[in-house]
C-alpha cells in the first residue's frame, strides 16, 4: 500500500466540510476493495460480509466493518482515483512477475511451456498490454457498479437486502 499514490483520494477528504461521522481510513477502504476485486468479490454486500467472515478481509479492514452503503458510496465517489490505483497495482504486480492478462484454469492438464526469448515483450507490446489492462480495470469497475445497492430496486440505505415485494400478501405474491 505504501507504493500506491492515494493523494487524489485524500484530497477529496480534505476538501470536505468536516461534518458528519469520522470517515473510515481511505487506505483501509482501498485495501479491502483491491483485495475483493483480486478475489472476484465485487459486491459491496459480499465485501461487508467478508470483513466479518474472512480472516484476510478482516485483517485488511483492521477489524473494522464498513457498511455496504459506505463501501458502495466510497467506490462511487472515488471511481476515477480507484481506476488509477488499480492500474498502479497491476503495473506493480506485472513488474514483479505476478500477473499477466488472461484467465487461469486448473484441471490437472499438463502443457508444455514455451519460455522462448522471442516471446519477450517489446515496448510496443508492453503498451498494448497496458491498454488491455486499462480496459480490464474499466470492465471490473463497471461490473462493480452493476452491484451497487442503490441500483437495486428492493434495497435502501441500511437495508440487508431482504425486503419483501410490496404486493406480497398472506404468504403469496399477488
């Protein structure tokens, strides 16, 4: 986290008027969101639940449990800086040799490796890969936005998502 530039996120906090409850530490929120995306958890409700149930999420959240509304609002308010941070994370991982674009599936199949020096990335190929990474980040953020509770019809602030339909009567719909 120390290698990431969080200045844009902190600037929005400093620009606020200071009213309301104390905000969660942006570093913690970013840690939880990045880890969630790395684990395939994009829903703010699932991230909230994971801060209670998953040891790794609990550690990254410093044993705090931000509400799903707070997570969704943070993601929505910080969409542009988060996209830049995700790119920074991917670039750091790529430099460390930890990631490459694509999907991994494990089924026990043995495949011959090709570690040819001709497969090394040229500058042009690295630029293309970076653009692909940016597109992947935008797709992940779009998917996360799709799960924002405010866009779901049966939920509201503070709701656990268990509201019944308005026309539910006597144990039957209708």
